[in-house]
């Protein structure tokens, strides 16, 4: 059973349906009174399957009204769920755009969920928001225009994006059949419209690869065949009439061939000295250049080799030095560990050092954290402050600051206080000399925030006052404080010095532990180096030998380089001498005047070889050159004569070879033509006889096409012949000849066969062929029919007849399928015919179940309904019956309900029918 194909058709807000869900995976009985939306529901598929609006068929309704009916707004949807072998379940749909009642195509991968098209408030999603809404629900939607969507469904799409699924539904044997497939598919949805003309046209399209695809204008073919014979005759008669002129042409042509051969032979002789020299010069230059290039290449390779040897030598020396360093390291370690018996001795030392170090760490961690250096710095600052205060106290009654404060203003004193050292301001009278007037004069010459000395200017804005005058009591109190601090600091220093000794011991123990660890690592290194010593010595010997070889090669290379430089200088000197000689000869070369363009390719033209000429000496060159130039002028005169005679022949009608590849070819072919005029007469006679044969070749193609169509129709009848159609024993479709056309073709083909087998006709008089009244009548029929039909095609040679035979009755032929049987039987015959045509176009390696539609199904009894369901299934289609009452032969019964002016089909209303013998117990 086929698993891939159509699954469901869903309409939302379209074609008068508020919502419609129709199963498509098996046969369906669609139930509703007439004119209540059954056909409208099925016709909705045309938008998704036919696509080309020019090919859609909605009966009496024009497309604009139909479009408004199916897409009244931008929330109207036609959706098709399908299961595809290459992409799984997909949804194909179109949605109204609102403006102009136009619509858009889209597709996505995944099952069809009607809730994907509703908003939270229950309303349908509008077209502009569809892509975003589906994306929010995890669906990646792809938009297409009509032509892209058609290519998508029928396998004609050339390429797609990397993440775009393959939405191909119908894989055809030939992609070019897509248009015919859609037309036939349209008729399976509207079987009442399928007529005999449609069947003929569809079958011709299906079998077109077996048929000639061009129409034949018989009159044109007839006239063309004999026009060629008459044209050949005119050329023959022109050659006969101008035979003397052709003789003159031949004489001049032969003279030119001889003269060309002479000039071709003479030219190299005249140029012997020049040519020989040129050849010698070019050869010698090439040899010298080649030699020079070779020598320079040898020199380059030598330099490159020297560079490589030098680099190799450097690498080897570096490797040798590294090995020597390693050996020295081994010797040094051997001396260090000469008295160490083994590694365990060092490991024992390591354990002892580690225990002592860890004990000392514990001891130090219990001591204080302040360092000796910090305490010493604090004690030094204390002593400095103590000395400063003692000086200030000793000079408290008379110092520099008191003298300045008595002599200067507060602002001037402040400036000096910011510039002077604090100790300077507390100096006693013996420590300074003061001239208040001179000092004030100097200060007045400075800016308020500046002090200027010779070669120095200070900016006082960033400085603060250095000295503040204290009382004797304050100073003595500060001295007592410093004395107490000094005593405390000296006690702290004593304690800290003892702590520093402990820390120093810890550091010594740590260093000892690290040293022993290094000794162990170096001991291991010594053991490894000792084990590798033989290999190192062997490697050193090998490196030394290779270095000796390189030094020897470098010495030989220097000798080679000297030799190459000498050879290069010699070749360059030879080249300079050769160029000097060539310049002198080249002046002679350019003084000649016989180098017109045509002589450059003279040896490529037809000519007679010039034989028996002895070799010339250089002494004869001038005389021969003069005679050579006279012959050149004569050759140009002959060219002009031949052009003139040829123009006269053209004017006389001999244009047979006017479009030859070149001038010489035309002359040669005219001369040969004049030599073979008797044979040309015989050839023309044969052409006249074969013209009758040629004119019927296209008719044979038509006849063979008719035979091919009949052969394919026999295959088609075998496909539909074993299907049971109602009470019919026989149903087949036969191509019946258009007798007058087919007989006329046979008459002409038979006549051509007689001509081809040896019958003769009078030369240049094909009237003898036309004297036969039967042949003339056949020719005229084909000409008249071809004119009326704008050419003859295979389709013009037959009409289709429908042969129907009931049991115990002789078969009858009908031109119109609608008149062949009862309405029910005709519907069955149309359905089987349409399905068979679709089956032939599909690629059976990729079957996908589609649907077909049969209206007025109550006209068929249950047996015929079941037969059609089975037949449709064999062809890969699920059959949908439309009727006012349910049909129990279908898998599904689906009623159409009407509520508040709109149609509804809900999934809950589907009725699934099973045979009692197939139902589960």
C-alpha cells in the first residue's frame, strides 16, 4: 500500500467554508445536497496543484470572481498536508493578501495543525503576520511566487537554499511534461469537461518524444527539391556557354602557378647570404645565450650549494658545541659527586634538612612580626627629633627666626619660613649674620609667592611653613616624650634582633634544603648523561667526519666558482663580437625593396614546384634580384587578369563556387568543373530522379510518427483495457486514419520508392512525374490540406475513436466519448483514461498518492464504485465521490454541515467505514 501522498485538505475562511478538513489518504464519500459546496471544496485544489491561472477551470465563473470567492480577505487559507518520501510531512498552502483578492504561496515542513493559524483570541492569522506567527510555533515557512511554486511541486526547481526542504510532490518521467500533467489533472477534478479533443491533445503531448515535433509545408518541400535541380542546371549551362573564356582563365592560372613556384624557389636563393647569416646569427646567439644562461645557472646553483653547505656546517658546529657542552657538564657533575656513593645518601641529607627547616618555621611563626630594620629607622628618627628640639631649646631666646620676626613683616617672614630648612631657623646668633635693611630690599624685589636668587627662582605656592615657634615648656615636654620613646624602641630592637637571627637561620635551612634538592636533580642529570655518553661520543665522531667533508667540498667549490667566472667572461666577449658583426649585416637587409605583403605568404598559395635550378653564388645575387623583381610585377599583372575574367564568368551566371574558402579554390574548382561537364550532366540526371525521393522524406517522417503513435496507443489500451468499467466487456481508444491524407502520403511514398529503385525521368523535366493523375491528385490534397492547416502534423493524420463493447454485443466506435455509453459508464471511462494518462507521465520510482474527483457518484452502483476505487488506487490516486447521500464503498464518509450561512467540515464528523470481515473482533 502506498504510504506517501496527500493527507488532508483544509480550508479556513475560504470558498464559503468557515473551516473544512477533508481526508485525502483514502477514498472519500463527500456528502451534501447539490450546489452546497462539494465542487467548490475540490476545486480549491486547483490553486495548489494547477497553479497557472490560465489553466484553471471553474466552469462558468471567471477567474476574478473565483479569486474573490476563495480569497475574500487576507485571512483566507487553502492548505494541503502531504507526506513525501524525501521530506516527510509537509504543508503546501496559499493565503489571501487582501488587496485585489490576490494570494501568496508558501510551504513548510511539519504536520498541519489548524491551531497554527489562529491567534489567542481565536481569530485567523493575517497574511502579513503569518511567517512570524509560524516561526513562533517552530515552523520555518518559505514563500514562493506562482512559477516557483509550480517548479517546486513538479520537480523543475534548479536549486534551493541549503536549509530549504525538498517539496517536490510529482516526480515526472520528463520535467517538460509538467504542463500536460497539470492539464490532465485539471480534468480529473472536472471530468464533465473531459472530451475527445482533450484526450487526443493530452496523448499527443504524452507521446511527443516518439513523434516528429515539426509541421511540414508540403508545397514548400516540393518546390525546394526541384529548385535545387534547376539551379544546378543553370550553372551547367553557363559553363558550357563560356567554355572559351574558362580556357583563357585556365591558361592564366597555370602561368601564375608556374611563376609562383619560380618566385618561391628564387627568393631563398636571393636571400641566401642574408638568410644564412640570419640563421647563423640566431643559432649562435641562442647557443651563446643558452651557454651563458647555463653557466649563470651553474653559478647560481653553486652559490646556493655553498650557502646550504655553510648553513649545514653552522648547524653541525652548533650541534657539536652542544654535545661538547653536555660532556663538560657531565665531567663537572662527575667531579662534584665523586664522593657521593649513591642517590640515597643525598635523599638522607634532604630528609634531615627538611626536618630542621620545618622545626625552624614553627619557631619563627611563634615570634613577633616587626622587623629590626623598621625599629632602627624609627629609633633614628627619634634621635634626629631629639637633637633638633635640643637645638631649638638652646637657642630659644635668640635665634634666626626671632631676629627675622622682629625685622620683617608677617608675609615676608612666611615666605622665608617656607623656603628655609627648619634647623636653619633655630640657629643661634653665632650661626648667622643678619642685615635687615638689605634683606627687606631683596624680598621687595620678589613676587609674593616667589623667591629669586642668582640662577634660581622658587615657587612658594606649593610649599608650607617649616618652623613654628614653641615655648620652653612645650619643648621640654617633647624632649621627655622622645626620651621615653627611645627607651622603648631600644628594648624592641634588642628583642627583634634575636627574632631576625631566628629568621636568618630559617632562611639558611631553607637554602640548604633547596641546595640538596638541586644536588639530587643534578645527580640524576649526571646519571642520565653518563648513560648517554657512548652515543654522544659516537655522534661527535660522526659530526666531525661530516664537517671535514663539508670543508673539503667548500674548498673544491671555490675552485669551481673561479672557473665559472672565467667562462662567463669568455662567452660575454664572444657575444659582443657577434653583435658587432650582425649590426653591419643588418644595414644591408633593410635596403631591399621587394617585401610587399603578398610575398610574405606566397609559399602558402597553390603553385607548381620549380625544379632543376643550380645553386647560386653570392656574386650572382644582384642580377638575380633584378630578374626576381620583374617576375613579381608580372605576377601582380596575372592576378589582375584572373580577377577580371572571374568577374566576367560571374556576370555570365557561373556563380557555383562564388563562396569558396578562397580565390584560388574558386578558380581551381571552375577549371575542374569545365573538365568534367559530361559527368556533371550525369550527376544532374541522378539529382532530378532523387528529387522525387527527397520530397517524400518528410512524408515518411509523418507516416512513421503515425505508426509510432499507434504503437504507443496499443500500450495505452493494454493499460486501461483490463479495468472493469460497468457492464462493458471492451473499452479502448484507437487512432483512426484520416483516409484521404494517409492514402495521399502512401501514394507519393510508393512513387518515390519506384524512382529510387531505378525508374528514370526525362532530364530537367519533372513534369513526367506529375503526368500521373493519381500522383497529381495526392500531391494536391497534401498541398491544400497543408495550406489549410498551416502545415501538416502527425495529429492531422488521425482522429481518436472510442470503441465500446458490451457482453454478447459487437463493439461499436464513437467519435465522442460522451455518447459512447450511459452517464455513469462514461464517467468511469473518463476517470480511467485520465488516471492512465497521469500514470504514464509520473516517475513510478517515486510514487506519491494524489486524488481524483467524481461528481454525481450515485449514478454508479456499489460494484462500479468499488471497481473505480481499486482502479484509482492502482494508478496511485485516492478517489473522492460527491453525492447527496453517503456511499458505503468509500473509506471515509464526510458530511458538509451548514451553520450561520457558512459551511463546516470538522474532523469529528468524519465517519470511517470498515468491512465487517476486516474489522477487529
